[in-house]
C-alpha cells in the first residue's frame, strides 16, 4: 500500500496486484511464449541477454561454473 501526502493529510492508495498469468496470456508482438525441451540450455553464463524470462510451467536448474 502506498501513502500519499496531500495538504498535510495522509491517505492510502492501494495498487492492484500484478496478474502474471494475464500478462503471459496476452503474448503479442513484444511478448512471445517459447517451449523448451527437458535438459535444453536456455542461457549460458557470460552471455548477454536482452529478454526477461517468466516460467509458466515446469522448472529450471541453475548452475554456476566456478
């Protein structure tokens, strides 16, 4: 909840919650849904990345090579 001061008074302004599923369901020009196979590499350490990835279903394994 955010508090906004107006004329010395504080009032509450409730922000609606972000609906991730609605956002992902609205895949369009700027968003796309991609399916990956099990054990497929989606990102390699050191690569530059230009996208934000949201996992809709399943899971990923994170590994760091030292």
